[in-house]
C-alpha cells in the first residue's frame, strides 16, 4: 500500500453527488421533491437504494446531468462501482432497467488469498465483475475495453461512496463503522447523563447490531440508537426485548416505539422531548428519525478524515483515518478525462454527511469536500 497525498471526492466527482435524501449537491439538478410528480412517486417516502423507485430518480438525475454538459448526447451505457453484491448489485440492475441501458458493475472488497475475479451474467446486457482486490479496477477497465464496452461521453459511471470511494471495504471500512458506533454512544450518553452505563450500552448495541435482528431493526442505525437509548433509560431491559423479538410478540420497530409512546409518562422529563421528536419523524415516514445521532455521526466522521500528519506509513492511515480509495480515485480521474459522466451515490443520511448551517459558519465541509489522505495499490 502507498499514500498518494491528500485529496477529496470532489476532485473527480465535483458536486454530482446525492446522499440519502436524494437532493443533489449540484443545485442545477432537480431533487426528489421536484421530480416526484413527474415520476408518479409517493409524496411521503424517500426510496432506498435497492428499490425500483430509487433507480427511476437516479436515471432522471443522470440524464439531466448529461444534458447540462453535453445536450447533444444521450447516455447509452452504465458502469457502477460498489462494494456489496446484494445492495449495490440490485441498485445496478434497477438503474439499468429504468434507463434501458446495458451495464457492467464492479463489486469489490479486499480479502485474503490470491486475486480472484468472477464474471456473472445477470441478464443479456448486464454483468457483474466481482473482485477481491480494489486494485482489480485496472483489470476491470481492460475488461470493458476488450468487451467493446466503451467508456466515453455516452457512458454514465456511478461511484458508490461509503466503503467504496471512501473507506474501502475489507481495507478501511472499519474506521467508518467506529465513527458511527461512537456517534451512537455519544448521543445516548449525552441524553442519559449520569444514568449512562457504558458497558451496558456496548453489550446492548453489539447484541442487537446483528443480522438475526434485522427483521426487527431493519438494519436501521437510527432505530438501533433509539432502542439503545430506551434500554439505557430502564424502560425496557435487553433480555425481555430479545425474548419478545424471538417469540414474535415484538415484530417491528414501529410496534416498539408505539409501546414506548404509550408509556411516556414513565420517562424522565429530559427524554420526553427527544422521544416525541423521533416518534413524529417515524410517523411521517422519515427513515432517519434520530437527528441528534446523525448530527453526531457527521462530526465523528468528518473529524476522522485527514486528521493525521503527512508522511506516515500507509497502514497507519488505514487503521486510524477514513481515507480515499486511490484505485477508485485514479480510475475515476482517467474515466473523466475520457468524457464519461461520473456521479456519486451515498446511502448515508444528509444529516450525517453535510454540516448544519452553524457548523458551516465554523468552516466545516460536506464529506465529499473534506480533504483526507488517498491510499491504495495501483
């Protein structure tokens, strides 16, 4: 591994980035709010990355972005670079289908063992290029060329941000996870005050942050943070909650928060307002209802970027800093020089990615504009 200086995601993506709320950072592009009616989407739900409605929105944004810069050309093909076969692979398939485009997706994650590349034919015109090295992006570039899949002005290239462009899976992703978990702890500790029990929190969080509880938590970190807050308050205990989830008497997070709401009179007064705020967001269909947690996540994440001194060994950055994946950076810059449209997608909530107005005045930047070290092997 080598260090390739400092940079930021905007170096190769500019402002062509959307976070979870589907509001483009490039204000020339229409947001979800503005194109809902045109696409016939629900007015109260923000579609998630793996859903077909999400794909329709992204296709609209990609076409608009291409038309702004090169109005005489249309997108003819799609490339996606991601880190998960299930979530990114499904988003890729949906976007290809919604845009009526052929496509090839690179799905990477650093693992032990020799280099392994697998080509999976999804449909007649969609393929997955699965690799256990991020450095295999150079092989992917050659593969596209050999397969007669040009990367030019009529190619749209989607770069997944979390654990792909930033904090590469299998290499640096754990630093992103650490920042998020610390943000949950910061939030719960602040709200519980002297009643906060660090060891109990860690046990509760690690127990529930497991795939077997996903039907209950929907793998939503806002829900998990709220559940840990309620457990820390003493209104519920972990053993009883786990038993209810396992025996089916507690099936969904909505059921849980409704039961808490029915017992609001047992809450300490300082927790009532935060519960009421979260409850209102849940009722409104907001997938990120715990805003205080997400604001703390932003601070923990941005403060974990570029904070280390220069000229250190690469392994120290990979262990202690959220870094740019140099292979994605260099490939993205090369593709941009070929005229391709690069577009960044993140499922991270806007509140965890963009500073508040108060923080902006203090000089804080969105994650894609924050300088950090670029590390990789090319």
